[in-house]
């Protein structure tokens, strides 16, 4: 949410590593220098690639902890077979096409060998660490003092202070392990506490106190937004046909994007959807929204699955932190938005599985939750609206996630994630850095990244079944205010990226371009190539980098969706409790790529219900449809004739672009397969 008070709170509770130069060399005067660059270790040790990120932040000295937890990320066995299978299951001409792995088969075929696991455990124990049970055979968990941890990994741990004055810790040199062990290790999670995920939800700078009489408030002007930026009055509410003019109704959303009229089988019947969450929520909020949207005969099919104690009773790894200010109900506005959006498109779904873990600083609880989703193999389609910029995640964590998303893809599950709400500069609201950066996990090759668009001047008012506004929908970036200009409408352009928001997108610093990402515009003047450091560092030099988003949908909070969410003394740290003055109480408009991601996940769930078959990762299908019949399945967001035509850096263009991806959905075609 991008109102000033919430923005300040996000900065205060963030624990992120500003100034990190991902995978590159430290600038002159940098606070720490990789000792491996000046003094070679014994030949019996090998460095783990990507394990050190130089920084210009202030070095506060050695980090000390009596007990902390780390997880060694192990490479899969039979890696070449794994890669081949990932291609084969998604290639229509291959005999293995869509022959998904059964539950448990991924681990039985690709888990590290007992010898590999044993060697890592022995090394950790020999260095004074206590080996513990982990959530996955690909993770070896251990705990001990910071000094023992540093010794075990041939590095040192330091505390730093970023440009916002926020302290964090990280390893101050490369991770090194005995060569016999290092060959099977991808990285170490827990050596930095900059991985706390945050929601991708945005509330418009509008209040009902000055609501318009007919739900037709005009789209805000730059002058109005500047007044709010400087502490002036909020803007009048007035968009869509929901109660109090607080956003689009389910009927309006389905009509605008052209949902088919084929009954329950086109509304998610028989399908299990899931949402990845890091906050408690109230079932009563979902029930109230459903009653208003679908009447008293409808019961939301919710099923809660708690991991690591969940956000109300966190079981936090030793030395990690799961503070109450970002647990409890602190993200209830996100959880409600995710669930309500999936129910908007898939009201006939069998279940909405609400997976929930505590939100921590090292990301280990999030790994446990993603791992549980894969292990259960219950969800046909999954959406996550929580993420972090790649720069703060690091290569080890990204690779640990990737193993899980590969498992999800091989099991035929579909994974969607919100591309971010700060334009092309995803780190702005966490560590304050303004380098081009995309969001994790949507940058992952086996995740569908969902960006944001806006309907701008189009307002359907109370029209129950509005028609798609051809030629109007454009990238979400209010009046193009988010940009790199030093001065834009009374503030810097980058300030606007954090204040009013914009759809995320760009190039991955970790991942090379997947085989499926092809078609007009995918290779463009903004394409980057692997350089072994700052651009797709986990791919071979010269490889084109993974580009995001893959697809988009409406995410502008000024053209947003109707949410119902409340808070009280019984819901500690509730984000919805901060929303005072709603009319009617509890109702407000909501936006952000947090909405476009569950929307797309539900469209694919409807296709699964219609066809009776899982489709797995959606990207191979989406890019194939893009190449074979673009206009039949997608709305191309070109930027032609529109004032808003970039996400702060990357322009909208005909065909694929890094502002809106392929484009927005034509639901009837995507669900039924008939363009």
C-alpha cells in the first residue's frame, strides 16, 4: 500500500541490504573486500559461485550471535536428466508430454545421494554445528554460534548499515567448502537476514469522505497526486460498481476480460487453488465479501494449512527473527485480496488452500512453505503475492526456491507470482537502492510472472457487464510519474515509483532465458546477456536473460477491485485495522500486482476445470498461444497513442515487452481453448 504512513512503516520494519552490487566487484571505497581476491585459500577448498555480494554499505564490524540457523542447499542428483525431463514434459512432440510426476516421485528420482548429504552433515558437525531436521532432502539445516558458522563456511559474518540506517548482517567474503563437498552445494541460506518477503498490494490514495454520487470519479491528475504526496487531502472515491464505489465487482471483472458462459466447469469446478501467505486473516471477512458478491447460498471453500506454527504462533529458526509487527494479521489486506480475487474468477473451485507460515528475515520459513506446497501436491494452481527484489534474496536462496518450483512444474502444478509494484526498480521500498531490479520469485524460470496494467480513463460505474475498453488499457504507471528523472511533478521520478507505484518488470540477474520464452519482441533493445556477475549470473556467459513479466492484468489501485477486510483489537497488527473511514465500513478499492497474479492463477484454474487436465507451468502454453494466435488469446498493450507507456524504464511496445509481457487475458479463449 502506497499511502505515506504505510510507506514509512514499510521502511522502518524492512531489514534489507542496500547498496548491494549483485555478483559484481565492489566499487572504490567499498566497505568490504573479498579476501579471496587477494589471498588464495588452500587448494583443498573451493568457493561457491555467487556466494558473495560486495556492498558499499557501512561495515559495522563482526556480527556475533550465540546461536543461528543456516541451510546448505544441495544440488539434485541426475541433474542432466532433470533438465531433460523439464523440457520433455512441456514439448508437445515429446512422448513424455504432460506425463506429470506422481506425488513423491521428484524426490525419489532427483534427491541428493545419501553420500552427498552425509558429507555435508559430517563437515558441519566437525566444525561444531548441530545438524537438525529440515523440510527437504535438498536442504541440510544446522545451528550454532556465528563464529562456528563462519568457520564452517570459510568466511566471516559482518553487520552493515544501509542508506536508510537499517542494520543487517551478511557474509563478508565468499563461502568456501572442502572441494569434495563443494561440488554438490549450490549455496547457503541464512548467512544474511535480508530476505523478508513483502506483499505486492496497493491501496489508492482515495477516501470515501468525498465520494462522488455516481461512482465516476475522474482518473487522478499529476497535480492531485502531488497534493497528496505533500500531505494534502486524499482523492475522491468513485470507481466500479461495488458498495460505496470501491472498485470493480466480480461480475464486472469477468465481463471486462471476457469470461465464457459455460457454467461451473468454466469457473474452476473440481479444481484446488492455493495461495501462499505470510499473515493471519479472518474467515469472516471472506464470508462477508462472498455474501455480497454471490448471495447467502455461497460458502467460500477455504482450507487452512499452517507451516512452522503460522503467523500467530511462529516457530522461528534459531537466530532468525519473526517479529510480531510483520506477523499476526499484519498482511491481512493481502490474504483477503488474494482469496477474494481467486473467488472472483473461480467461484466453483473445490478448495482455496490457504498455506500460511510466519514471515521471517532469512527466508527459511518461506522455503518451508513453498516446500510444503510441492510436497502436498494438492493444489492444481498456486499464486503468491509476496516477494523480494532479487538483489536482496541472493543466489543461494534463489536456487533453493528453484528446486521447489521445478518440482511443482514436473508435478503439473501451475505457479503464478506478482511481478512487483515499484516499476523497474523493485528494491526501492526495501533497501532504497535504485538499480534496475526484478522481483523474486516471479523472475524464476518455472514461475509465471504477472505484471500490472491500468484501465485509466475507463470507468464502468455500476454497469454490471461492461465491455473490454479496446485501446484504453495500458501499463500501470500513474501518468508516467515513475521514471528516472531527477525532478518529476515536484518530486524525483523514483520517489513516485515507490509512492504511486508501477508494474514490475525487467531482466533477471540470476536466470537465463527459459526455452519457452520466445516470440516477437522477446529479444529487444533492452535484452541483457549473461556476464557471470550482474546479468543472469547462473547462466553461461552470453546467454539471453530471463525477462519479466510473462503476462499482465489490471493492477492500478485507481482502477482497482473491491475488497472487504476488517481489523480490531482481536487482530493484532492488522493492516485493515489501519484503514479508517471506509464507507461502507470494511470496503475499499485495492490494486497492485497482488491482484493480477491471483486473477491469472484463477483463469488457468478455470481452464483446468474446463479441460479436466492440469497444464503445469503456464508459460510454455502462453508463449505458444502468443506465437500462433496472439490476437485470439491476448490483448496487446502497445502504448501507442497513450500517455502512459512505460513502467518507469521499460517501454510498452507491440508484442512482448518488459512492461506488460505478452499482454492481458481474453478469458473465453484461454479457458475454452477456442480463440
